[in-house]
C-alpha cells in the first residue's frame, strides 16, 4: 500500500511540475486585443448641388479612425522576441471593413525585435505616419490634414520589410515594398516588378520627450493605368511616374502645452505634368483641466497650379469621461482658391465638395471609446 501511495504521489508531483513548466512557457507569450470606436453626427453648411448636409462620417470620427487590433509577442530568449500586429479599419456607420474591405487593411505584419531594433514583414505604415504622430495634434480626424490630401491617413505599403531601431533619443527606420498598395486608385497587384509599383520610406528622429524633430521620406512608384491617393485631376501615369513626400515635423512641450507643426512637401510626377505642393501646419494642444482638452490647428496648402491653394482652420474640444471614453465637439472652416474645391471634411469617400472656389464650414459632435 505504501508503494502504491508513493507512486501516486510521484505521478501527482510530476504532473504538477509539468503544469508549472507548461504555464511558464505560455507566460512568455503575450497577446492583447485593442481598438477605438469613434463616431458622431456631422453638419456641413454647403455641399455643391444639395445645400447643407447632416450625416455620420464613414471614414473617420471627430478624433480618429475606428479600428480593431490584435497585438502579440513571444519571448524567444536572449532578448529576442517574435512580434505581430493585425489591425482592421472599421466603419461604425454600417459595420463594414475599411481599406477596400480588407480584414486587416490598416496593418498586418510579423517579425522579430530585440535591443538592436525590430525587423518586420507585411502590410505596414510608411514613415511619414510616424513623423506626424506627435507633431500633428489633430491627427487623422474629420477636419485635418487629410481634408486636403487623402494620402495622409493612408500611408501604408503592402509586401514590405521594415527595420526600426531606437538608440537613446534617436530613432532610425527604413522600409522597402515590392508592391506598395493594391487598393484603388493604385491598381498595383500583390506582386509587381521593381520597376513599377514599388516603394520605399525612411525616417530619422530625435526626441527627448520635451521637444522633437523628425525627417521622413515616402517614395511611391507608379505604373501605366495606376493612380495615387489625393491626386489632382487630369494626370496620366506610366512606369516612370512617382508620388514622393518629404516630411519635416516637430513638437515642443511647455509645461502641459504641446505645440506641433511642420511641412509636407509633395512631388507627383506624371506623363503630362509634375505637380508640387507644400502643406504647412501649426497646432496647439492645451489641457484646461483634468477632463477637458482643447486642440486647434491651422493648415495651409500651397500648390504649383494656378489658383489651387487652400486653407483650413480646425478646433476641437474633448471632455474625458474616463481614461477610455470621451465626448467631443469639432469644428472646421476651409477656404478654397478659385480652381479647387476641397471639402472641409475627410469623413467620407462620397464627394462633399462645396464647389470650386467656395468655402465650407463643418461641425461634428461625437463620442469615442478605446479598449
């Protein structure tokens, strides 16, 4: 009997040790679910052909675009980790996926990270997005830089490899894509030759948490019959076409006040024209209390076409109901030159232009929840 009891206790101890060992292995892996749900009601005072308009924006909320994501890592030992991100863009208007209906159209990548930095592969954000992260106080909101160029919130490349490393206050990053984006209007397939539809991006950043300066560059090659986000009308493309952006941005913290600004230079080369523009922005974020935050930003688009400039002023007040939930009100006013008809709102692919040379005002009341 004693022998049987001893054998049973030995087996139980072995099973317990096995479970503990198994638990320690699984403890080295970490997967989290996160997201943002942001929507509200928007009013535009002037839409060509239909007067005023009230709607729920489809593309973005008053503060940011809605999304659902999965992020994970596994400790491989020796300071090395396996990492991944899968992130979907969502429309709260009708519940569908954004980014052309892709399940993980915002980001989808996997790779390795360590003290040397990270190396990842998949669909990833270009470095111009990182250059705007801290300097653009309004972000990818309904009245924002995206109102004057739809590429700004769509800086992503398929089939890409990205290296990024942070060393003290310095961050360096480089990206290469064999086929930059299959979403319209690019018409780039999933795999293209190096001569067409490829892209690359790079970034150098100094950030000491009180102030920062970032220089980034995105280069997008085209092919015959392709197109680019935010393209002006009348352009024709071939295998020598490109759409390149250079970002020079920064921010400064004075107590709790954040000042941010910069310039985005664009060169879009087509068969019949080389379109150039500079998009300047200057913003401020001021917490008024523990719950109330005020943001304001002025944006000026200077293009090399005659009478093709535009100006946008946007303000936003947010009331934080908790760490994760906030109510807000946003307002924007856009003034167009005679030959352009930008909409103040970046909230929908449906045309909401006031018409050439006409101004437009918008207001949105909304709610955001993060998890």
